[in-house]
C-alpha cells in the first residue's frame, strides 16, 4: 500500500512537469534568440563605431575648413598674391565642402544603420520576451 501511495505521488508530480522535448525546444529558441541579440548588439557597435569615425572625420574637415578660411583672410590682405591665393583657397574650400558633404552623407547613413540596428535589437528583445513569456505560460499551464 505504501508502494501504491509512492507510485501515485510520483505520477502526480510527473503530471506537473514540462515534457523534455518541449523544454529542449524552448531552450533552443532561447539560445537562438540570444544569438540573434548578440549579433544585433555587434552590428549596433559597428554602426556606432562607423558613426564616431564619420563624426571625427567631419570635425577634421570642419577644422580644415576653418583653417582654409583663415588662410583666405590672410591671403586677401596680401595684394600681390591676392588672385592666385584666392583661386587656390576657393578650390580647396570647394573640395573641403565636397568632402564635408560626403562625410555628412556617410554620417547620416551610419545614423540610419544605427537606428535600424537599434530597432532590430528592440525587435529581438521583444521576441526574447515573448519567448520567455510563452515558456513561463507553458510552465504555469503544466503546474
């Protein structure tokens, strides 16, 4: 009779457990979600690094532009070299503006990639939360 009681108690405990296959499947889903989250974080870090590089380059170009403007001001004071210095400064300023525009475009692109990576990270975080909630619900249903 004691053995019957233990068998019945064991059977009752087994009813509340999640099947191994389901548990293993949920664990695999969680591992995959974690892997995707890590990939999204790496992409986010890369985008952030590229954006910082673009910002540094933009600051360098801006500094160069200011230096060129200062050179232009000095050159215009020198009457003998006015025409040639002005032409050269205009050329360099145009090239600098073009370079600044290119860096600004790259910075905007990096910002868009960063935003996309952040959105992907949020989406994957939501997926992870949904998977965890589903696992918790499955556990609660078995209890």
